[in-house]
């Protein structure tokens, strides 16, 4: 009797599970036909398992025969037709269904009629010690062969079309094949192997039950790739099981008081469950929305990058022409020019260079941040970079009446491992700030070795100085010092980029400042080679 | 448009060497202002300058004329600088020739593509004055 209770529990679970599964699929999926065929298949699997159970436990021969015949009728429709169409037509989206499918469908209708109304498949039943057994008719073997052929066609075709499938479909098919494997193995063991060994169909019910594995795997594949969400499904599933158990409990209540309590608990669980499912659904929907938005944002970010890149290109072309022609006039390509004109041109050069730097900074900031920039790392003589920057700012500084000097100790020529263009950008940003904010006095660019293996560049000015409060924020993106300078310049990107670059080259950057005395920006880099 | 050995708009301040000694540069550039500017500068510096306004014209000139160095813009019509580079590098006669990419494009991907194809320099135009470009060219054509 213990086995019987076990079988009953399994059967009830399979029923509950199968129905819930069919319900989910019907509610969620995208493809209407896929949902319909999956649900039909599920219902027939349940009928198959149930009829098999009722057949084997029937009290009279006539009921046993009826249920077994219903059982086989369900199988003959399920396996060859629904199974075949579901896989070939809806899973693999193949037109093989139209050709062989019709033949299979007609044959399964014939077997359906034969199982249900004649003794050709199931001839009779006999009472055995374990329950009701089947006496097979002359055509039952043909049905088995037919089923085997259909299974072989389905598997062969799945395997054949595997290569041409998308990655997503492959995973889907993997689950499906795993389900089929368990299902067929169980069927071979319980419905064929044990049946032959023990000459009895008493184990057949376990084979029938194994269809649930096939359902689970297939459902999971559909769920995963047809925009179902497993979290919602799990919540709904657990809630449904809870409901079924509690509802069943009300029917076995032993007293009216207990009945009342059980009904109350059931109702509370229903309310609680609905609320739970709703909240989980909402959460999942929000997550999906976020994922969608995130995707859109990434797309937008890409578009922004392309736009910035093109805008920079378009801005740079006229800047190149202005800078180029002005420099050519200054350098005498057009002959001598008056000194006053040269001064004006030097000013135009300085502001054009400022614009060029601005464009470069805007272009570079996001790249450096995201690490997308490609550095051309080279062994670089730091003093050369310092000298180049010094010469390019000297004119501008002197035009403002500021003295600009460079202190390089004799014999110092340390080599650092950096991108030379970028290190010029770093020094340029610092020196250009000094020139910009200093109204009178002097700018001093010094280079030295504070300790062994480290080279340091100091840029001191006699500008207005920066408060301690502002010093902390100087290297922050878009921050522009204003309180002391009294005016703001630029985009607030220069020092931020400078810091990012120095960080990248393994260095340190800092600032020291006193109000009304001046400011010193410094950075240190590891020495690669001492020359 | 311009003559191959156009002397530009301004009067050159330097004496121009005789034609046979002059180094020959092919300038491929679609922006007329920049084309004029680089053309004038290099002519003033004593180079023989051939100009092309797009990639196809550039390729044609490379096949027809003897050139010592190419200044190549990347965003050019008909045949892009990257595609032209590919063709140059595939041609055994041309693949050794110095090429300086002179562009305002600093799209990370394009830059990597161009560098991977093997240019001698990748210069952002707006970062250099024509004189600085000449200095860099002199490294390859002493």
C-alpha cells in the first residue's frame, strides 16, 4: 500500500505541476501557436499519466480496460502528433511538418481510434497481484515501432539542424534534448526493459511519469527565451502549490471549527499570495525596464561618442587653418610684417591654441576616464617636454608682462616612461593655468629629484592663490576655482585630465598655495633611466 | 585648381631648389583651405608638391608619379584614407614609402586601424603648425 500512496503523491504532484506549467506558458509566451501546442501536449501527458494510474488501480476489469484504452489513446495522439509538431514546426520552425507531418498525423488518428474502440492494441486486462495488467493486442507492437520512428525522426532532425541554429536556439534545444533524453531513457527502462524482464506492465506508470521531466526541460527552455521571468514563475509556482495543499487540507477537515480555520488560512494565503506575486511581478518589470533603459543609454553613449568625435573633427579643421596661416605669416612665409602685427598674431595664436586644447580636452576626458585611450608609451626625456612647453608659452606670458623662467639643474636629464604627447599636455595644462591666472610677477618652472628614482616638476606662480577649501576640489571634474581668481575660465576639465594622466603614468600630482602669494602645482614621476 | 608645383599665394621667402633635387610629396587632402595651406608651406620650403583631393585621385597619382612621401588625410571622399593605406601596403612598389597620416580625426578605432596598417606618424593637424609638420617630414626626407 505504501507504494500506492507514493504513486498517488507523485501523480497529484505531476497534475498540479503540469497544470501550473501549462497555465504559465499560456499566460506568458510570445508565440500563440507555441503556447497552444505546449499546453495541448501537457494536457495529454497528464491524461496519459492519470489514465495509466486509474487503469492499474481499477477495481473491475471493465473500468481497467476503459482507462488503459483511454491511456493508450492519449499516448497515440500525444507522442506522434503533438510531440512531432511541437518540435519540428514550432521549435525548429521547419516545413518538414507539412510533408511527413500529415502522414504521422493520420497514422496517430488511426492508432487513437484503434486503441480506444478496438482490441487490436489493448486486447484485455487481467487482475494481477500488484493491480490491473494489460493484455496487448496484435497491433500494439506496430504502435511501438511507429512511436520509435517518430522519436528517431525528431531527434535526428534536431541534431541535424543544430549547427544552423542561433546560439539562443541551441541552448533552447539543449534543454529540450536533455528532457527528451530523460523521458526516453525512463520509457525504455520502465515501459520496455522492465516490461520484458518481468513480463508485466506494473512499472509502466513510472515511465509515464517521466514525461514530466520532458515538460520541465521544455518549459524551462521556452520560459528562458520567450521573455518569461524565472523569478515570477518561481513565486507563482510556490504560491500555487501552497494554495493546492491548503485547499486540499480544508477538504479533510475533521471538525467544523477546523474547517473554518483551514478556510480562513486558505483565504489569507490566497490574498497574501496574490500580493506577493504582484510585488514580484512589479519588481521584475522594473528591472526589465531598467535593463532596457540601460541598453538605450549605452546606445546613446555610443552616439554621443561618435558625435563628439565628428564635432571635434569639424572644429579642428578651421582651427588648423587659422593656426597654420597665422603661424606662417608670423614665421615670414609672406614676407616681413610690422612688429605690432606680429604681436597681434601671437595673441591670435595663443587663443587659437587655447581653443585647440579645449577641443582636445573635451574629446579626451571620457576616453581617459573609461580607459579607452591608447597611449603611445615611450621613454621620454622629461626636460625636453618641459622645454617645449616653456617655449610655447613664453610669448604669451611675456605679452602679459610676466616673467617666465625655467630652472633645470646641470646634468639632470631623467627619462620617464610616458606618452610624450600626453605629458606635454600635462605640463601645458599646468603652465597655461599659471599664465592665465597670474597678472604680475613671475612663473617658475623647476625640475629636480626630490629623492632617488623620482623626478619632480614644479610650476610656481605669483597669482592670487587658491584657498585650502578650493585646493581640495581642484582636480575634480568640471570644478572651476572662482572665489580667489574672481573670474572663471575654461571647462573645468584641464586639471581633472591632468590628474588622470599623471595617475595613469604612475605619478602623483599636487598643489600648494597661499592666498595673495601664489600657487605651486607639482607632479612626480618614477624615473625610468637616469642619464 | 592648383598646379602641382604651385608656388602658393604668398611670395616665398626662400629660394627654391632646382626641380630635379626637390623632394616630391603627395598631399592628399579634401579641405581646400588646408590643401592650399600645406601646399604653399611645402612649396615655400622647396618641396615639389602633388595634390589629390580624394583617395582615388591619390591612388592614381601614386601609380603615375614618382613620390617620396605621402601626407595622407584619413576622412577623404571616394576612397578613405584607411582603404588607400591598405592598397599602398599591398603594393610591393609602394609599401616602403614613408606615410604621414595628417588628420583631425581622433576616433580611437580609426586611429588604431591607421596605426596598425603601418604609418610612420599619426598627426592631429590642429596640434601642429605647418612648420612643425615640415620638421617632421624632414625626419623622413633628410
